[in-house]
């Protein structure tokens, strides 16, 4: 019985990985086609989708992040602030949406935040409205950068605690059912109490870690 449970879990995990890999690849292929046809804004959108469909060992999300960075850099060189901002913001969104235990693409976040802040400062100065009156480009960039850096990334320890407490909770439920109940579905007092207590504690720990992360 346990062998079939393990087999079922592995099958589900592989199925989810395959679905994620395929979706990322499909979005990336569509983004490349859109970029080649000159539809840059739509391409940026689908490159982000490809980057967000992250799965371990898959290379397509990395390629999608690189494509967004390339489009943004080219737009800056061509003085196209709007396209550069859209690409950098999509890149930032992709990085933040896949954060977790491994935080893929996290190394790009500081430079991406810095680029967005600089472009927003330029854009704000160009508007010449009350929000930029008496402020230099450096002042505006520093202001925007502080706001961009407010978004917290879960710590590695909390992320690990979330995963381990969840797995422990599921294991405790299985233990309670398998050892705490007899073949006639009567309660086996000792194992049932231990399993129930472990289930409650681990569930509480999991919820606590989710709120703290």
C-alpha cells in the first residue's frame, strides 16, 4: 500500500513539473514569435509568463529573464523609456513571483530595481509637474529605489520551515489514520492521541510560518 502511495505522489510531482515546463516553453515560443513580428509589448508580456512558469532544472525561465533584460537594455540605448520600463517591471514581477526556497533570478533584482528607479526619475522629470519641483534626478531615483526595495523576500529559513512543517503535517495525518485506527476503524488510543497532537502542532507551525515569511 505504501509503495503505491509513494508512486502516486511521484507521479503527481512529475506531472506538475511537466505541465510547468511545457507551459513555460509554449509562452517563450510565443514571445519569440511576437518579438520577431515587431509586437514588442506583447512579447514582453509573454516573456514574463514564460519566466513565471518556473520549475527546477528548466532553462526556459532563465532564457525568458535574459530576453526581458535584453529588450530593456536595447530600449534604454534607443531612448525608449516606456518600453524599457515595461520590460524591467515585467522582469521584476517574474523574479518576485517565483521567490521561495531557491529565489531564481534573485541576483538580477538589485540591478533591475536600480534601473527602474532611474527610468522613473527621468520620466518624472520629463513631466515637469509638482511632484518633481525642486528635486534632482538623483533625489527622485533614491526615492523610487527605497520604495522598490520595500518588497520583502521570504528568508531561506522561513521558506524551509513552511515546506518541512507542511510535510510533517501530512505525515502526521497519515500516521494518525494508519496507526491510530484499527482495521475495524476503532481508535487505538496511544497512537491516535500522539498523531492528533502532532497534526495540530505541525498545522499550527505551518500557518505561523506562512504568516511570518
